[in-house]
């Protein structure tokens, strides 16, 4: 057994395709971008080597940390909303009527491209013609906020569509995980007189722990490098109030022609994400693997 | 073991096809192929779906050019605005620009010219296009006395208003800035949001600031502040910033303007929700020839030059400038042909662009001889008698400073910055350069 | 649970469902409106006249080619991604080797790179091997960039597979390849279906890479085709809506098919338990 499963040739054969792909197409660009970060370069003219200057400037850049704060807030919100997604998945995976149909409906926003989602929400939030304020007016709120224009609200206003859009993604994963639990285990618990809530918390949750911890990493990493909706809906504005790390990086590298600095910011983004992920993995690490 | 063999083959071929191809180039050799024909790559930003008329004019010109020049083929790539800018950015990094493409003037050019990406076109202007351009337009594409772009459009900004809405509400069309504020207050009282402004695209707010700066400080103050012979802390510019906030305080702009895109603001104007809208001449077709816009609306739209402020300022001084222009890539394999094509394009473009696509071209056209809607003729006349055209601030500035300007504009309009802080932010960004 | 409890539960579930289905309804309305209506009117109002010509316009714009490209590029990338990721997950979770932890770490780092950091380096790499304006570049990029997330999702499941299976298989004289393709892969059908759905959505809606690496019309995909209706000064939103509807239909159909697989897979893998 041990001999077969530690045969180097087989291991290489199974890991090589994926490893080669990411090495060539992800790591080489990554290293190149880290290298560009060492340059004073507009992306077009001559490169001047300036050592760690860009990285140091990045660490001292208030705007960068401001955007990092927003990214962290998004990561925190995303992580907490996992609990809601998980709850919904529990309900759907228990054998209630119509759960199959509901599950499909829940995933719809995820199927649409971000362009469509962004357009929809921009229209919802429109202060004069939008649905949201029309509704607030109707229930008697006279001066509803101008959602995307108000710097103290805009960030949260933009989180909602993101959390909404990703609901389907996590429900899909949790649902598959819950459906993967052998019926016999649950049956056994039921015979022992466990309530549905007890089964969910004591049996199912521990069994899909590994999956949950993977989704936590996905949610955090995904949030820290999030770009799409924010860029379309506010472009980071007004005046940086909804800027996140990735949109800040994009602005520097693509709009401001500060490619060296933008690359350095991109690299810092990655380092920050790495550190956070490392901590999260340590915290959520499972000592023993559970097998069914 | 059958399975083993089969899966191995499948897997290997998958791996091979993915990696061997990355490793060794497939010699498909595109460009220099077919029978000695020269191919000019041309990239523009008028997709057929949204800008059919521009697209058709371009294709007409290309067809004519190919007919007149045997053995030359123009290879077209069309992208939307944002995508065009991003792609140009990526291509330039690898020195792979198309032979001919579109560029913006002044600040946008700087990195490309600094990196030797664009060919100087003075020889083309000298031999083929002498005196063809409206004065000042080609100059906007010049850096260190060399011209790197052949301008195609010229836009000036005017205040468009819906005359019918003024009449229906018994409000006088304002003639001065003070009346503009009064009229806005009157509209507010009737529950109408007076001026459509989509300051999420903050170049629109920048136009308001620029006009106020022009009227208060004269034509040169802002230009000097940008080229560093002056300062943004000039009292006139601080005063202009104060006036911006005064407009905000008086509820002149629509609610939540900082969260609205220009497109959303435009639709508020075009659907009769707001009576005023400050925009450049690229929107003229919407108010004249565009059949998709209701006739009734088109009939009720009029324009005015930005009014005087406290009796100060020259109403024939404009904010505006050339929009896109043609560049020729410095390391193009077919540089001579590309230059020839660019010159041909500009010559053909002028009349066709204004009559067929409603673009005000940067080349001189004889407005009298063309059959144009009245508003076009009027605007062309304004252009001819203009005392000054101040180039859009975000275009004048280099890309990095422009970003600061645009962000600060949002903050100023949103009252997160005082006029003094606004001035200082610009000074800091400009001095860092 | 009692009746009232169920009632509330369903009320909540249905309310959420309505909220989730709204964008599709909205998009459909949107696709039949004119620009003026789209911006000025309420998002869910009926169009004043049903502008089916928006669809005609889109169809005439050569959407069929874009459509075909989207389909084959998406499918090719999914096959490669899910296969490679499954193999890697198998190697990392089931096989014993020293560097597995490190390799897993590499995949996790791969998850973190912001695509705009990679865009310019990738472009120059593809340029140097003459893969610019070649759809293969897109397939490879999609595969590589979806591998980390696909692997991460698969991992959680691979860990839970009982080791007895391999032991039994090895004792029976089964080769590693046979074990993987005949036993392990079928057992992971539900999660494979999940990753297929996720990959499908990502690939189908991606446009930054296509826009950057592809310049010929004949290789462009649907999401880039939509850009055709966004102009420098004017945008045809009705046509964009129509394109979005046309582009979301196949993915909904494919999604329903694969999401049934998520459930079916369980009954077919009665091996475990």
C-alpha cells in the first residue's frame, strides 16, 4: 500500500500537469510583477532600477492602507455571511419540499456576468429613479441616503451586491458537501433521538469542517483581491471611499501610468493576503482528518 | 491494462498540447505573409453596435484607401472606449502597438512619446495637411515642438437646456451665473432637480470647475497653474473652487451626483427630469439628428455659452479641445504606408465625419457649404469666433496628476475637501512630478 | 417542526428566491427597452413597446461566432481544469510524499494573484511564443487561473474519502491509474459537477483576458462581443441587455443539467458509507 501510494513516478504524473500550468502561467508573471515593482517604470519607456523604493512608498502610502482597510472590511463581511449561506444550505439539504427548485433559483445571480449585476444595482441605488429610494419614500422616509454618492455609506452599499452575488457560489459548495455525508451516519443519530438542530450542529457541521475552512480561505482571498463590481459601480469613488486594494492597483498601473508602483502594490496585496491566509489556516487547522 | 494505456495517451496528449505549444512557437507567421501585400493594422474605438455611423465612415475611408492604393490592406480592430485604453496600455508595454491607432492629446501622450512609441508626424502635416487643422488642435498633440497626433475631433463644452421645461415652469432662462442659481432654486421649489451631473465620471465636474476658473480668473490662470508657471493656490482658482461648493449648497446639481455616471445624468436630462446639462459637442447628434431621440425633445433643447460670473469673464472663451487623434507607431514595419494612410484618413474624415456622424472635426470645414442642422452651424460659428479654448484639465495633466485632479474634484463637490485643501492637493501632486 | 414554523421558513425562502430571480426578470425587461426607458423608468416596469429588434440587432452583429467561441473555449478549459485539479487533489491528499504540503501552498498562493498584476507579464510571455491572437492562450490561461480554486474545492472532499477504498483496491491488485479513474473520480462526481458549474460561470463571463490576448473578430467571445455596443460617447443598452440574455440562457441550461448531477452523483456512488 505505502509503496504504491508513494511511488515517485505516479506522484509526478498526477501533480505535474497542474503544477506546470500554475508555475508557468501564474508564478512567472507573479515574479515578473514583483520584479517590475523594483523599477521606476511607466510601463512604456525605460525602466530604472530603484530597489525597494516602490515597496517602501507603498507601505507608507495612506491611500493604499485606506484601500486595504476597505478590502479587510469586505473580507470580514464575506466571512460572516458564510454563516448565512451555511444556514440556507442546511435548510435546503434537509429534505424539505421544493428545495431542489429553490436551490437553483438561489444560484441565478451567480450565473450573470458582473457587468449585468453592476448595472442592476446601480439602477437600484439611483437616488432619483432607483427602486430602493422609491421604496423608502413609500414607507415614509423623506430623505433617503444617496447610496453611492455618500462616502460613509458607499462601501457598505457596495458590499450588499457582492455578498448577494456570491451566495450561490457558497451554497453550491455547501450543498454538495452536505449531500456527500452518508445517510447512514445521520440515520444513526436520528435513531439515538437527536433533533434536526442537533444533527446539523453536532454531526453535519463537524463532518464538513474541512469544506467550511476551505470556503473561509476562498472568501477571504477572494475579498482581498476583489475588483469587478466595485470598479464598474463606483470606480473606487467618491474620492476613494470605496477604493479596494485591487482597484487602487489597477488605477496606478493602468490609469496613472505608474506601472512600477502599481506592480509593487499588487505584490503587497499578495503578501498581505498570504499573511492573512496563513493566520486563518493556523486558526482553523483541523488536527485530524475526518473520513466517512 | 487497457485503461492505463488509454488514459496515459489522453493525458499525455493533453499535457503535450498545453505545454509544447507554450514552449515552442507555432510558426504561423501572420503579418508578412500573403504575396507581398502590405498590411496596416488600425485600431479604433467606434464599435458598430454603439457608434454605427462612425464605424461606417471609417470603413468607407478604408475602402477608398485600399482601392486607391493597390497592395495595401488595412487590418481593423475595434474596441470599446475603456477596453481600448487598457489594450493600448498592454500593447505598448510589449512594444506591439498597431501601426495606426487613436490617441488623446497632451497628458495622455506623454508616456507614449517618452517611451518612443509614437512617430513624429510633422513631415506629414508639412507636406499633406498644411493649414488643414483648426488652429490650436494639432498643437495639443505636440511635445517639445514635435507633433505626434493628427486630431480628428474638436469638442467645446456648452450648457444645454430644455427650453420647454423652463417655459412650463414659468422660469426665465438664465443669462448670468447668478440667474442660473436663482433658476435652480426655482426648479427645486417645484421639485425638479436642476442640473444633471454625473460626477462619478468626475471629468464632468471638472468642466464646471474649469469654466468657473476661466470666468473668474481669465483664460490663462488654470493653464499656468498646470504648467507650473502659476499655482492652484491663486486666489481666482480658490475662488472658483468655492463657487463649486456654493453651487452644491444651493442644490443646483441633481441628488447624489457623486454616485451617478455621466450616462445616468445624461438620461435624466434627455428624459426631461432635469432641465440643464453641461456637456461637450460630442452629444450634438442627440439634440439634432439622432432619430432614436424623440423629436419633441430635440426641438426643445437649446444651448448657451457658460455665463459670466459676477459680471466677470469672457463668454466666448471655451473649455474643450481635440478629442481623439491618429498616431502612427514608431516601430511600425510599414511606417511610411501608415503615415500615408493617416494623412489620407484625416483628409477624408473632416466632411464625412460632420455630415454623416455628426462629429465636429478638427480639420477646417466650410460650414456654409454643408447641409447641417442649425445647432451645428451655430456651434461651428462659435468655434470660429472663440477667443480661447482651454484644454480639458484632466487631458492637459499627465496621467498621474490627472488622477489626483479627478479624485479631488469628487471630494470638492462632495464637500469632503475645502477649496484650500483642493488647491493644496493639486500643488502636492504637481510638485511631485 | 410545527406548522407555523414551516410557514415562516417557506415565507423566508420564497422571499429570498424572489430577490434572487429579480435580476433575470429585470434583464429580460431591459433587453426589450430603449435607452431612454432603461435609464429613466423603473427597472421593473414593462417596456412601452417590446423592442424585439434589439435581439435582431444583436443577431446581425455576428453573435453566432462569438457564441461558438465561448462554448468551445469554456468547455476545453473546464475539461483541462477539472481533470488536472482532480489529479492534483488525488496526489496531494492520497499519496505520500514530502513536498505535498509545499505544493499545496503554491496552489494557495496561485489563488491570490490579482489578475491585473499578471496581465502585462502574461501578454509578453504569450507574445514571445507567438500565442497572441490565438484562442489556445485563452484556454491555457483559464485553466491555470481556475486550477487553484478548483483544487481547493476538491480538496475538502478528497480528504473525506475513506482510506479503506485505496487499501482494498491495492490489495485487489488495482493500479493507481485504474483506482483514480475507475473508483475515485466516480466517487467525486457531485463535487466535480460543482466545480464544473463554477468553472463554467467563470470562463463564460470572463473578458479581461480575451480582450487583451485576442484581436481577431473570429476568435472573440460573447462577453467581448457585448463591448461592441459600448461606444466612446454612446452605448446601446437595449442591445447589451439582449446579448446578456442570449448569453445567459445556455449557461442556465447547462447549470440545471449539472446541478442535477450534484444530486445524482450521490446515489451512483453507493460505494461509501
